C-alpha cells in the first residue's frame, strides 16, 4: 500500500515538473515570436494578445493531457511529454499565424500607426484631449451637432426650392386666370355680335314681309 502511495506521489511530482518546464518553454517561444515591446498601440495590442495566448495555453496542462492518455503516461511519460510539447508549440504557432494574417489583412498596424501620429500631433498642439464626462448624452451632443447642422442646411435648401416652385406655380396660376378672363371677354364680345346679328336678321325679315305685303296690295 505504501509503495503504491509513493509511486503515485512520484508520478504527480514528475507531472508537475514536466508541466512547469512546458509552461516555461511555451513562454520562451511566445516571447521569441513577439520580440521586444515598443510604446505603440500596435505593440501594446500584440503584448495583450501574447498574454491572452499564454493564459489560454496554460489551460492545456500536461497533467490533464496525461490523464487522457494514462496508459501512455505510465509506460512512457517522457515520450508523451514530448508529444504534448509539440502539440502546444504547433497550436501556439498556428494561432499566432492566424492572428498575424488577420492583422495584416485588416491593416491594423497601419491604422494604429496613424492613430499614434494623431495623438502626437494633438500633444504638440497644446490643446487638451477630449475625455468622456460620464454623461453619454452630453458627450454625444458635440459629435451630433455638426450632422444636425448639415441636416438643417439641407432642409433649408429643400424649403427654398419648394418656395421657389410654389412661387412659380402661383405665377402660372395668376397667368392662367388672366388668360381665362381674357378669353371670357372675347367670348362675351363674340356673343354680343351674334345677338346683334340675330336682331338685325329679325329686322330684315320683318322689312321683307312688309315689302311683300305692300307689293301684293
């Protein structure tokens, strides 16, 4: 019984020792990949990614790996340890490659470099940089006002166009009414002429009847 306890304790110590060496090796690989940190946003972001990756890789402890392959860890622990180290290194390298591809595709380094330049220019101008006040509505208002001014100018232009169109339509309506009045006057004159001609025609007919009557006598 005591021998089994001693053997178990020895195996646990060996797993802890291997795990410590694995974590140290992982940390050295990440540090070699990242290089020295610089005082730029991009390097700070890379450093944050490196730390997050280290924490993620620490969750893949050799102790859990050995429990999943208990028979192999019991018979040949050093070989399983090498497999575990290889797996962690490959996983880490693949993750870093994917991160580098995303950063390059999205031009993150270039964008953060421009942000650094803007910060340097703002620092050289002597103006205090904007900081949130804790009131979202008040902080949002200065950013919203320029767009509201542009919208107001557009609305004023639209109103001006509508007023010009309305003025032109009103002028056309007045001209149309004047034209109608003129046509009505012309119609009245012609109607009066027709009435006069009708009256004249009736008078001529009466005269003709009188002349015929006189001839008959």
